[in-house]
């Protein structure tokens, strides 16, 4: 029986280097005979096997998340991560799709025949290591592709567990798992793929796209960004504070669509700080470090990076840290200068800067002067603010709300 402990011990004794070109060719050769039409029944069988793995090994997955991120099941457990797995395939998506004829094709039969792209490389992320790895895999399987899965080495326990489990449930020749660090990922990217799906930082995303360009390989990049919150003065600040506190500090701030900073008028800041302080007390108690619900930073490098972003500031909330546990308390900073380093890069940690703006037009200008964020959270009740203000923004994800976040 595979357990997390046995998997980790085995990995330490017999490290695996399985990302060379020979192994990739094996996947492509195995996929080749069925490339034209991967049967719908086979795809469904593989997807249901994946669901079976998730169901049967849910406790092991939760344990791995606890060891990687100190994430407890009651807060954001495997149920949250794995809800992304949707096993529905519409049969018509695998069939010929007849098209209308034009003057150039009057004497022809015209149709679109869906085909798998081929062999896909999936590079997962460490902050939600199951959802952000298995989600793309579900899509690849549903579309009839083979896929080489590369989980993040930073979420080590989840990565090793996935490597041990996936071949026991899925076709091991079509869906192998590659473990390793930067050198293994670089070697993978030197190979020829039919599609690459990467989830992670923008800096690494640029390298992935550059490597894929050598083979003109299409790429899907799921990247982060500095996602702002705008709080209008007409809001119920107590409600807003609860939403922002949960969205920012769950998973210790290591969520790609977590609020990165808050824009609000100076008159709102004091009340917001008081309400966040009360909410943190409710969520994590007087000492978040001892709370079973509060996570940890993934590794020492990210721990040091976040602390360096906080240098020179006097927190109005939090600021405590413990390197031995990679613990950083939920932290709020006020009146952060727009030109500061803290406002130039994605924080990806439990630090929330408050930036004063004069009004909504000032907030829009502030956001549009910077790199496009992944998400924007607007807390307001005035419909005119929604219709006349933030329609000027061109964003990936725009949420108007007073009651919901993330």
C-alpha cells in the first residue's frame, strides 16, 4: 500500500530522473496509434479513474497539503482543490461537425473533425498543487491527449504522492509524472510538445514561452499579478473587512487571485484597519502562529523575499515572523508609497498594503498605470460607480461585490 511516508522514503533512496527525450518519445509512440480518434469510452474511463484516485486517497492528499503548506482540511482542504475536476464530456464534441459550403466548396463535403493536439506538457504550481495540476490534466484527457505531468518541486509531499498514485490509476504510458527541480523542468522544455500548460509566476512564464517558441509550440500561461481591491465609501466596512481578510490570508496569502493591495479614501482606512484586526482575532485568535487554521510560507526563499518587501515599514497589524517555522503573521501596512518595491511586484504572502486614493477616478488611474492585474475586487453599492467607473478597465476578472470574495 502506498502511503505518504513510504513514498517520501523511497524517493530519497532512489531519486528518479525520467524527463529525458527517450522517455518523452515513449509517450509519443504510445499515443501515436490512437491519435486520430481517442475513443470517448477510454477518455471517460481515465477520468473516472482519476476521480476514484481522488476519492480513495483523500486523506493522503490532505496530509500532503498539511505537510507542504500547513493547510488544514477544514479551511481549504482537498475538497476545495479538487472540485475543479469535472468529468463531463459532451459526446458531440468528439464527432464530425458539418459546416456550410461556400462557393469554393460547393461540390465537397465540408466538416470539422475534432482531433487531440497530441502530447501535452503540464507544469503545475505549488500553492494549490492538486487543483492546478489535475485541472489541466482533466482537460487534456477529455480532449483525447496524452500528457506529461510535472508537479512543482516546492510542494514536495504533494508532488511525490502524485507521482506514486497517478500511475496506479491512470494509463502510466500516456500520463507519466516527472518530478524534479529547475534542471528537470528546463530539460522538459527543450523537448518538442504539441501544447504546454504552465501555472506560476510571470517571470517563469516568460521563460516557458521563450522555450516553446523554439518549436512554435502553443502555450497556455496561467499567471499571477497584483490584484487590487477598491473600497467605496458607501460600503459596510465590517462586511468588506471579513471578505478581504479571508481572501488575503487564507493559505497564508499564497493564492494567485488573493487581494494584493487595497485602494480606499483616507477616511476609510482607520475603520478598515480596526475591522480587519477584529476579524483576524475571530479567524485565528490572539496568536495566529498557534492557530491550526493559519498556514505557512512554502519555503525559506519566499519567506526571506516577503520579509524584504516589508523592510522599512511599521505594520499597523502584525509584522511578527519566525524563520524556524516560515511563519509570517497576518500583516497590514498603511499609506504605502505607490513607487515602493512593495507595489512593484506580486506579494504572494500575508502582507496587505493600504494605499490612499482621493476618489474612484484616482483609483482607476492608479490601476491603469500599472501592469494588468489578474483580478479586481470592487466593494461598492452605488450602481453608478459600477457603470461609469470601472467599465473603463480591461481586466481578466472583475468582481463587484459587498458580500462575496474569491
